[in-house]
């Protein structure tokens, strides 16, 4: 760790002397050894991603040689067509998107509603206990309730993507309520009171005053809910009975059996499943990163 | 009740015009009741759905753990028979041994690497923002797909590389080795969960004012001393969040294992979650619900223990 922390007592002392030109020069001095170490470390992320892309564009003949790092020569984009058909990409993509969208909407509404009621009625025992009750699920891993939930969803005809979305939302509830209520406690009550004096009902106050103020927290909660739902394999694979209605992560398992050696097709399929979140992340990373950090600070 | 106290009958009534004191009071009381009802309406959907889809199934499942229910048909009470059988079932004990060991190793590996990366990125590093973006990418990728990609790397690329440089031990896929397969699962799980921990530690580090470091440097504290006496104590809250969330996630490990080893070779990497799910297909419903109940108790105990230990530590530091 000492290699990572280069702030020696001498430089720190120099920095503490409020000497603007010297201080600026020190801040500008780049720690190149550390930069290089980090760049090498980042290969641990970049190489698997490169392998996925490279493999996807190889021919079957080149893909079986085991050398994942080689460039895809000859360049072969045909695997994507095959992967597209084998996974019924438009269907599984739509199912994934539908489940994730439903999860996000349900999570945002249920947890912001509940948190608002809880925070504004904290003096009432019922609301305090409800908070503890909802939060208890933080310690409840899905496998514990999986078997009865599989039976329940089958019984009430929710052994389909809608049931998966409901369960995804349920498992986001505790964490989201925790984030929302921490945030809501910091909103001064005076804002609501003036709206109430102007004759707004609680319902109107929620939509016109509280919800706009919750903006950044909505982004955080929404991002968490979306990623958890979009990337999940466990719940859809156990809950959804119709294999034709499976999500993208689940349909990838066809490459584990019958198409075991068509690595190029499998990787083309993996790439198509991974790409959406990575692309969205690269464009919206400010929101993702600030979302997680805010979540951490608030909780 | 706080929001009602400053309301006077006059200001509460939005409609202008003459109103007697009696109607004012009446309206105020009416609005009070309506307001309260609205709050209940806000809370009830979450409570009802949560009860119906999580708590009720959990209770039904725990109930069946005391029976011989197969998942269908008739059942009889067995008392604690299932629980007694669990303790002497080598498959169950094996899965607990693997899962607990895996969770402990992974949480340590993840926290150390994530904290080191977070500290390194907080220094005067070139391209810090870009590097951080790269390090966070694994967080947004599906665990099962990552596991499939690494599955190929472990079973094809790594042996091919080892063969070409003549390095014996890695010429066979580590996924096929009962003694090494768990290592692959640790690597991929850490790969996937480091970003979240890294971001939380970054948040923790930025919350430490820089003059604390400057003051300690004036007092002659070196790099290690600063890490031990300033950084770690001040971000201990973040370490707690990360380990509690991490351990809970690793205890429930499923996706990554399915994609890498599917519990094999044999049952060397079979996690508790995987054995519980066999209750769905093998007719062991009641027995695996007993397993799930024990698993739940262990998960809660570990979380509570972690919180208690760190709370004690915080007190000592303060």
C-alpha cells in the first residue's frame, strides 16, 4: 500500500504552508508510477471485454484454437446473425426490457410512497414498525424464500415475466426505502407546509413538491433497480415457466449445451446481451457513479 | 402531527369567503382525517405486496420445513426431523463449508483491492476519471454472462497459454480441479463486486477533509501511520456497509457459480443456494426448506455479528 500512497510528510508539510504557486505546482505533479500500476490493473477489466468482442467476430475455426487474445482474422460478423436467431434476440431483449422497466416503476413508486408516509408519521408507532418490517428483508437472501415463491407465483399465474418483475421490486424495497427515507428526513418540512397552506392535499404535495425534490434519489434507486433486474439470472430462471418468455441472461444457457463448440456465436450473443448496459453506462456514468456514492453516504 | 400544528383555521381553508368558526373547525378536522388516510394509502401498497410476496411465502415455507411435504400432495408433521437430518447430511455440510469459506475469502479479497484502488485513484493520478470509469464497468454487466466469458478463459485460454510457456500446473482447466475451482469463483465474484465497493470507498475517502492529513503530517505521521490512524478509522462506517452487503451477496452466490462450474466438479463448488434450489425439482421441498430456514438464521446471525463487532470497534476508536 505504501507504493499507492505517495504523500510523504515533506510534501504534505509543504502543502500545508499556504504558498499558492508552490502548492499548485505540487498538485499538478502527476504520480506516474501509480498511474502506470493502475493502467495495468485496468487490463483485468479490459481484457475480458476485449476477448468478448474479439471472439464474437471470429470464424468458428479460429474460435476453437483457445487463443482468446488473438485478433479476429478473418473478420467474421456473421455470428451475430446466428446468435440473433438462436436466442430469439428481439423477444428476449423485449422481455428483459419489460421486466426491468416494470421493476423500476414499481420500485420507485412503492418505495417513495412508503418512505414519505413513514418519515412524515415517524411519531406514530405503526409507521415506525412498518419501516423496521420493510427493512428486515435486507437480511433475507432470495434463496431462503425461493421455493415457496416459486409455488406461489405458479399458483396465482404469475410464473411469468410480470411475476419476476414483482419479485425484483420486492427485493429492491428495503434498500430503496432506506435511501428514500434518509433523503426525505433532510427535506425541510416548511416547503410542504406552505403548499398545504395554499390548499394542496397530501397527494398533490407528494407529486408537486416531494417527487421533484427526490430527483437525484430517484436516479439512484432507479439505476440500482434497473441493473439488478436486467442482469439477474436466478429469479427469471426459477420463476418463469415458459422458456419462450425468458430474459436475455437466461437464454444464454443454450450455448452451454447444444452449441458448445460454436464459441464465436456464443460470444456474439454474450456481447449483444452485455452491450446495452455498458453503452448506457458509458454515456450516463456520471449518474451511475454519483448514484452509488450518494447511496453510500445517505445510508 | 408536526405539519398540522402551525395550521390555523383561517389559513387552512383555501376557499375565500365567509365561514363560521364551526365550519372552519369542522373542515380542519375533516382534512386531518383525510390527510392521515392518505398517508396510510401511501404505505399500504408496499406493505401488502411485501407481505404477500415475501413474508407470507417465507412463513409458509418455514411451516413446511417441519413436515414431510414433497411440494405437492399430502403431508404430515415431522417435528424437527428435517433439521436433525440436515446436520448429518454430507451434501448440506459440504455446501455450507464451501459457501462460508468462499464468502470470507471473497469479501477480504474484494475489500482489500477495492480500498487500494480507491486510495490510489484519490492520489494525483493521470486519467483518474477515465481509469475509474473502466474499473466500474464490471458492475453493470450480468454476472452469469461474465461467468460464461471467464469460463472460456479458464478452460481454454489459460491452459493454452500455460502449455505454450510450459507451465505445468495450469495446463488443465482449473474449473475441472476440485481443489482449484473455487478460486475461479472467487476471482469472478471479486471482479464483479469490486466496483460497487470501490465507489463506496471513494465516497468515504472524499468525506475525509484533507487538512486532517496535513495536520497529521505536521505531527510526523508517515504513510502507513496515516492509513492506520486516519483513513481506516474515518471510513470504518463504509467498511461496515461494504462487508455486510458483500457477505450477504456472497452467501447467496448462484449466478457466477452456475456460469463457471455449475457446482462441480462433483459437488466441490455447490453453494447453499444451489442445494436449496434442488428442493424444487427433487421432491425434497420440506427438507430444503429446513435448509433454507437454517441458512436464513445463519445469514442474520453473521450480519448482526458484523454490525456488533464493528460497533464495538468504533467505540474503542472514539
